[in-house]
């Protein structure tokens, strides 16, 4: 079926469960950690030097081990490279770098601040994009998510009031000349140092004797004709008085919507040219409504729906945005046309209605010019609908299948430059997010191959087969 050479090495798969890639931190555990400063394209010379700054503004330590940086609709892992641990004490700053080595070279004075190594897909855009912090990989794991505004110069983008969930120009401003890496933001310090001037009253002039009055008859008389008053002209339109309507925009996560799974609706990309505060009204297209800039909604039935967001400013001006969405039902087994009593006589997986689908083979380091691929095998005798199932690696979702796999059949999913050559973790999850099968190979994260590996590393041109 495939034209690849195979590495005939047997390996056992261990079901890792949700604790390895899907930490179950509660949302409340991270409410004190916020994004405070962003250094996108133009802030630094190279993409590898980009970074974001976070700080714990809460009153208790927060362990961010296992957290993800959200960018380009992708979960990016965090690896501690500088600092004692991944716990941020109250008031403690930390940096998330696209490439920690490049970051520490560009900012050699920051040798004490906590630094996490990560990576993002295309680089933080100068014009702005959606980013966030997550305590795990699920759609309900967001700690903070928003679309940051663009920059026009070469400075970082700084949050002014760290406690406000305001992502407009009223609370974010570009640094005038550089960045405040791992320290209180320039504009935060400026706002804290500003205070209203003390009210001063003008000194009263000392009393004096009245000046002598001149004799009216001795004053010169003005005999000139009075000057004509200039004609009144219409005052120009004052742009401050002319309210401009807002612009509505929103994102939906995850892209694959399933019945009984929470969906994040995020309106932080909506803007108002006057900087007015906005109100948000949602219509999810299933008869349910809600309000707020960031909301979760769970669909109860599969359907094609139109989700609508209406934003309005304090003056009553409104704007509307809509998206056509499809909500899929839970995956189900499809009956196989031809079967024999032997198919279910032994009480196999097919007779229980559970698709026994496994990761059967993969290529992480293909021949030059070819793609990586992962093969699934259905060990049962009934066909299975894979809609709602997903294949993950250590950085996030690789594949969201929309196909059917036949009983005792194979299906191959190709991808480009996703799996790490030296080591990674591949997981096959059901629609509820539970791991149905998984494999870890080589060195993944801080885990050495001798302690938690279930498959060897195979280089070009070999695959790893079960």
C-alpha cells in the first residue's frame, strides 16, 4: 500500500492518559497571570528573537507547568530554560520566547528573569493577531485570549493597567523607543506617576489708591467710522462630536464543533474607532443567546447554524458579524455490509460498539521532498466514522479526520513539517478528548528516551511500524 521502506522494529504502545499532554488545571488557578507586553515583527530584528511577557498579578503563586501559548489557532508548549521552577510568585514576571537562545543573546542583561522556550507558527504579526494563554489544550482551558492591536514603530506593545480586560488602544500602547523586558512596563509606570496638579489660586493684588480720573473734555475724540464685523462662518465639523460606528469581528475555537463540547466565542477582535467601550450580544443560531466579549457555548444537537455577534458602543451605534458553522454529532459505528458470526463470537471490540482503532505506523523524518504521515488501523470488523476524533502531537492538533475507516482497514494522514525528528508524542483522541491510543518516540520535552519511550526513532528513509 505504501512505497516506503519499513523499520521492522516492534514497539509497545502505552496509553498515557490525559495527564501527559492534557493537564487538568482549573481555570481559576491561573486567573492572576496575564499577558503584559508583546514584541512582534518590527520590535526585534528576527522572528527568533520575538517574545511575550507575562506576570502574576494575583495574591497567590501560580504553577504554569503544562500551560500552552496560543497563536495561529495552535497550542504551543512551554519549556523552562531559565529560572528555578515554573511557579510564578505574586508580582513575578516571566518571558515566553520563540527561541530562548536567540532571546537571551539579544537581551543579555536579563539573566535572572524566568524564561520559557516556545515556538510559534508564522511569527507575531506587526499588524496584530489573536494570542492567548491556556492551562491545557481544550477549548475551555483559556486563561486569557485576545487580538492585540498592531504597532507602527519599533517598540513593544505594552499593557497599561494590568488588571483591566481591555484590549483596545485605551489600555495598550506602543513603547516610545524599545521595550521593558521582565520589568514594570513603561506606560504602567507613567500612569502610576501621574497625579493631578495642585490647585493654586492667584494672589490678590494689594489694595491701592484709585488713579485720578481724567477730564472727559481733555480726551481725544475718535471720529473714524466703526469697522464692519466680519461675516459669521459655519463652524467646521468637529470629529470628536461625530460618533463613528464600531466594527464587529469574532473567532470560534475549536474549528471542529461537536455536540456536547464547549465552544469558545471570542469577540476581542471587534474594535471602535473612537475608543468607546463596547457591548456584545450573541445569537448562536440554536435558539440560545448570551452576552460578553468572551463566552462559551455548548450545542446540544448537530446542525448547520449561523452564529451572529452584534456589538454596540455607548452612543448606540451598532455593527454585526456572522459565521456559518456546522455542529457535528457524536461519532458512531457504521454496520459492515458483510459479516460472519465469527466477527462477534469472541466478544470483540466490534460487538461492544467501540471502534478499536490504533496508531499502526508513522514516518517522522521522510525522504527529502516527501511528506510525513501517520497510519491508523481499525482492528474491529465494523466500519467507524472518525468525525470528532483527532490526532495530536506535542504542539497541538495535527489532523481532524472527516472520513470513515473500514473494518480491518487502514487510513493514512499526510502532513508537512509537523513531527519532530528527534522525538515527539503522537496521540489519537476520541470526541470527548480521552486518549484512545498513543506513542512517544525519541526525546520529547524533558523526558529522556530511556524513561518513557514506547517507540524508537527512525531516520530517513525508514518508518516505524507496529
